């Protein structure tokens, strides 16, 4: 083969390679460009927490009424976490100061406001119309508005159970009560305590000393001392501090805790504590507000709803009495037992509740006289 022929073959091979490469290149498919990553939608804004405020008549450390309400406030925080923000103002007088404090709470953006004593009723009624987007809750009152409702606990159920224990444990048959303010709520508790005691010992007598304040430990101590010096060996109270129980402890008598478990304030004197659990109602009210279901109205909760109980009954209370307390609780829960079932007479011999009749809430809400067995008369009546 000549050199010329070899060069021709090499040239032909080179051209063939180029042609093949060109054909392969023409047959290759274009790969699509990768799709852009999807852009995440912005997360919805987290709702602002519901601001909730409480106005307290006493200090949170009173061991009784205000302490129990503050436990209810803490129950809200535990239940709803960062969905709520709570605050409180303590020692708010039942005066023009109450209106100022409650108005300030509304101005600070609180949308659910609890006034925790009877004397705030008129103040809340004045403030509520000026803050239509806020909800107002008034404890123990009876007046409502479009954005204000009332709530209460059936403290008379706890008072009755305390009376059953007192009637059994009193050696003299003389009972003493330190009364706060002579309104139907307190009169109802004094009467229920006496009815409970009479269910065990029909001959018991109850004497009342009024202090005309909800929280005043020195006055409560003075009243308790006067009752003991007058012959009472078991004391009951409708005041907010532990002073009555502490006085009984010092004077070797017996007494009860009220609104919260007060065992530690007088362990030797303590017969039991009639407690209020505000947590269930406060949680319901908060849920109503968060879910847009809040509506005006009135609520009155007791043993049935888990709001009232008798706890820490003393070891020396007889077993049959403890059993009776359990029976009363069960009856109040299922509706088979009524505390205010006739015949019930006042202490002047007038019939209050006819035989076999059961007093309704309207009657109980307007009590102004003592039942048979309570000495004296209600101040101002």
C-alpha cells in the first residue's frame, strides 16, 4: 500500500469519527432544568394571649377567700399556658377605689375581668358599658349586663357539713360564729351551719358576733375570744383569715377552716375545712372567652360541680359522723339530698319552709332572718 493510500484511509477514518460524534450529539435529549424549590407559605400569626385580671378584696396570703381565688387563677395558667396572661390587684376596698382599679384593668387591655367580692357589683356595672369588647365576671352578686355575668359557690353546703361535725363534737351545745357582713350569703351560711348541727343535736344554740368586714384579723380574733368567753366550745366563721381557728387553738377550743384548708394554722383545734375550689369555674369562663362562647348569665356551683368540699376532717371525729359527711356529699351530687327542706322555722317561730317543701334558689338568695336556734336578729333587718 502506498503512502498516499494510507493517508487517504486515515483521513477517511477521521472523518467517520467526526460524523459519528456529530450524529450522537444530535440524538441526545436535553435534560430539563431542575424545578425551583417551593417557597413555604408564611406561618399564620400566633393569636395574642387573652389578658385576664382579678380584683381581690384581701391579700393573696390570707389563707382563706382570696387565697382560694388566687389558686383558681393559677389553675387557669396551668390549663391554658401561653394562651393566657393573668394578673391581679389585691386589697381592693369595696369603695370608689374598686371602680378605679377595675377601669384601669380594662384600659390595660384585659378582656376578661373577675371581681371577687360582693361589694364590687355596682362598680363593675359602671365600668362594663364603657368596654363592650371586654367580659366582666362578678362573684356572689345578682346584677348582670350584656357583658357582665355573675358566679358564686354554694358555700352553705360546706357550712352545713361543718355544722354536722360541730353538733357531734360540741360538749356544751353552744356554738359560735364570727360573721363578716350581714348580707343574705352570710346569713344563709350561719343558718345552714346551725341546721347541720341540729340534725345531730336538736338542742344546740348558735351565737353570732359580727365584725362588719371580710378581712380584719384583729377584729376576728376579738370576736372569737368573746364567743369562747361566752361559752362556745366550737367556732365557725364567714370571714377571710385564719384568725378564728388560731384563737380556738390558743384557747383550747375547736374550730373550722373556711374557704381553704387551714389545718396548719391550728392543727389541734381544727375539725375540718369547708373549702371552695374556684378552678373549675374559672377554667370554664376562660374557655368560653377563648372560644367565643361567653354569654351573660348567672352560675351557682356547689358539691355537684366540684366547687365545694369538706376536707381534712380531724382524726377524733367519730367514724359515723365521717360516714354521714360522705352520705351528704353523695346526696348533694346526685340531687337526692336537700339541706333546706322543711319544716324550717325562724327564731321567732315563723315558718320559713313548709313541711316537705324544698327552698329554691330565689328564697336562698334573699334570706334575711335567722333560723330557730340562732340567737338575736340579723343587723339591719
